[in-house]
C-alpha cells in the first residue's frame, strides 16, 4: 500500500534498541516507527504497547539498549493489512546482565503483528521469554491455509533459532502447535495451554555453572529461508544440529561491556565448539515437515 517497511541489524554490537520504520515509497517520508523494546520510562512511552512491555523488564535496561533488532525477513498479509515482525535477541545476551534476570523482556524473540497503515500493535507471541542465548525469532515467516481438526485455519509458520517449529493462527496469535525440529535440551516442550516453554533450569547457567545447550546460538534454523508447498502440504526447512556451551561472564563489574576479546559484550562466555559425544553435532540437513 505504498510503503517501504524495514528494520536493521547490529543489536549484538553495542547499545542498540531495535525498531521498524515505514516510509512513503514516493517521498521517503517517515510514516510510522515501532520500537521493539521500551526505552527510558522517565522519558515516557511511545505507545501503550511499550508501556505494557516495560513491565516485563527490570533494572536500567535502556542504558544498554535492550536489543531486539528486526534484522531479517518480515511478512505482510493483505487480507488483514497486517505486518508481521520476527524480532531479534536481547542485548546483551545474558538476561542477568540485561534485566537482572527478571521478566519476559517484551518484545524480544517474538512474532509481533502490527496494523500496516498505522503501525499500531495488534498482538504478539514470544517464542523465548527472557531470552538469554541469542535465540532470536527473526527467521522468515510463511503463510498457509491448513485444515486442522477438520477446520481450515489461516496460519503462519516459523522455525526460530530455539529449535521448535511453530504453527500460529495469524488472525489472532493463538499457538496451534510447537514441536522440536532439531535436538533441543533447553526446554522439554512448549506448553500449548500457556504458549510458554517448559524450561530446563540449567539452561540459564546459574551460579557460575556451565551448560551445553542444543541448539546452539547459531540456531536450529537461522536466516536460510524455509518454504511451504501447498501441493505437498509440507514445509521444507534447512536445519543445523549444533551444541554450544554457555557460562556467565563476570557480572560484578563492567568488564563484560568491552568489545575485546570478541563476544564479551554479550556478558556470557561461549564455547561454540564444545567436545560433545554425539554424531549429530555439526551436521545439517533439509527437513520436510508436516505442519
């Protein structure tokens, strides 16, 4: 409808607060902007959604930006004039540094539905509450009309980094199904009643412990596009099986905010090539999946 809608990258490299902007295709005029995470409460909130989101954060998160860059694909449904955002990870990664280990930190790692004309919030579904592992949800989003339990549902599908294949009603954000498509050990399942993951407590690497996590921060599915065929009624997903070990960086001072050595800005120490006795580790495949 005469708009260019775009996000940006960079939430892993300093104090960044994600947003998406809509511009007029003829003039380049900014028509609307929607922030992914709330800013400094003392300066007021841009809209009711940011006021709601601020209640899910703790500490002085705005001084570190919060993250949430929409750095990859979005989707648009002309039938409902809805723009769907796949939002990025937190900045810094470690939830304990970013938000004192408290709160879901909306709207990180979420699928967010906005009105295409005004950018007004409609609904959201968060795939990784309190995200702490670079588990962004900025992966591509596919639409389909699927017959489920004898009823045709207008759905969206996404496989974010966290390793689950999500089928969501795109008219209202209701979770329909979420099953692991790769090896997952950070959560045992997604509770379909609450929509929330049933987390493994060890995954948050508490009290100086380390945790070898599946999938890694590279994700079970990253920016490599997936596809859905209405002929076969299958989705096709390039997936990665890979483990990564996480541990706390020093949080008692500000040393983690340095940019060198590479990666310490995330306030988590990562080993991307752990010794893992599992033949799956560091393998990839094209997976055909029945949504």
